[in-house]
């Protein structure tokens, strides 16, 4: 599958919640495997900050492997066996989406990208590599650190500076916290430490709690200086 071709015009299939007031800021939020922008329409309509446009892109449907079985689902990348060229194609496709918002808001610090589950992994992957300007922030919820053996190749000059919020449920049975923790330790070895906030919530599974949603709102408010 040609990742770049299938994702070339992500903005065309994205759900857009237009800014109330002058468009000064943008949030791009990536859904998880098997979900779509529909999952987050209501949530972001409720928490939409002032002067902020929300972009909820949809991943293409493709065959992916989950527990040794093939499933045809919306997914940002094949969970197993993704090679470097495909990773860079994915980066390129999403960079085009970010660049489109950058033309509108003029300053990458006015753009936050984030997501849940695989969508959070995508936001981390793309956000650490984005090199044109420093983004306003990265939000990674219920996610793992992807492509660890290639992480040093996937970090740009702003990777150790861009503000990052990691939120994870301690009882997540799909993306286990211990696994994510080891990935974050690898990021720390690569210099991502002073710019990252990690919150692990007891009694929470593979979801975002009310507390987690509040943390996201507070992070956005702080980084956009609202």
C-alpha cells in the first residue's frame, strides 16, 4: 500500500470544527485504530478553545495485523513490519496537513497535534520530527512510543523543546503502561525529558477520563496562552 497516496489529501476527508472568532490557533487530533473523526466531534465541540480551529482527520482503511489476525480498519500505519520509507511517507502526508494550518495561523507555536492510542503514537512520531518551526505542543493519550529502533532517525531539531503531554491509564490493557514507560525512557535517553509532562491515572483503562480531558484542556490553554 502506498501510504502517501492514500493519505495525500487528509484535509479533504477531515471533519473540521471551524473557529469561533478569529482563527488564531489550530488543533489536529488523530483517532485510534478502527475509529474515525466521529469519535471526537462532540468532545472537541464541547472543549473548543476560543479562536481555535479543530481538524479531525480520518485514516484510510487498510489491512492491519492485530494478534496475528488480519482486519480491514481505519489505521495510520500497519502495526507490524512498517519500514522507514513508509514511515517517512506517513510523516510527509501529515506534515502537509500541519503546513496547511501553518499557512492559516502563521506560527507553528499556534498549532497543537495530538491523539489517542495509535493516533497519539502518530502525533508523537510526527511532532518529534517536524522541523519547519517548533509546534505549540504534542498530546499523546493511551499510546505507545512507535518505531523505537529508528527513534534517533525520527527526531528533529525541536524534539527536545516542543512541550509534550503524555496521559495514560494505569490499568490500560490494550497499551500497557509498563510498555509505554519503557518507550518514554528511551525518549529520555535521546534528550526528550525537560519538555515532557507524564500523567498516569490509577483505575483508568484504555480511555481518557474526565481528569484526563481536564489535563488536555489545561495543556492547550497553557501552550496557547489563552
